[in-house]
C-alpha cells in the first residue's frame, strides 16, 4: 500500500516548482513500517527517503496518517539541505 497520498505527491511537486527545481532531479522511496498485526486505529506508518539526484543528498522523513513530512521537506529544501556542501 502506498503511504504517500496523491494530494501529498502533488504538493511535493508543487513545492519543487515554487522553488524552481526540476522534479526529475528528485526521487522518492517510501517504506511501510506499519505493523500488520497491530491495531488498525494507528493507521499507516513508515518513512520516505527523498534524494536529490544531482547532489546525491538524501534525507529521511517519517510519514503516515499523522505525518508532516512535507513541511519538514519544504523547510530543508529552503535551507539548502539538498545542495552540495
């Protein structure tokens, strides 16, 4: 099951566009860590690794029903966290 909702993916792409970065320069790899035997009330949990291909800088963000990974990604992007050091 996908952890990143279609609306979240659209917002991710819109963030890149607002900052003027190419969407093809970033990859998303999500990992589902939801306990299949756990209580369904907790919802989906996992993380996403976002990599900027041109710099090979990767950052990991927690995602799931209560996650605010997009806000953390936006702040990191604006702070230059995905640029070369």
